C-alpha cells in the first residue's frame, strides 16, 4: 500500500495546482486516483486514497479559512507536551 499512498499524494499536489470547474475536476481526480494505483491494489487501497485525498483537501480548506490550531495546543491535547 506504500506505492498507493505516494501515488495519492502526487495526485493531490497535481489536482490542487489546477483550476477547473468542480465537477469536472472531481471526475478527473477520481480517474487519476484509480489510474495511479498499482495493479495489485485492492478496494481498501482505493478507499484509503479517497479518504486521504478528502482529508487533505478539507485541511487545506480549513487552513485557508484561518481555522488553525497551534502545534503546542495539539501536543497538549494529545498529552505529548513536554
């Protein structure tokens, strides 16, 4: 699944760089996601890539909207702060 993960990251970077109508971009991204999966990929790999892609897009949208959390707060929430 490591190859599938790197393919998904490549697709996300590529798709974010382009400006297209939303529906056309979505269909193109979905096709690209499937095309970039290795031949031995499973449905689970596809689902993982789709979920990863959406999570990254959502995070970028939140960051663009100023909905950020300081790293120190995240560490504190995870009880990892020193």
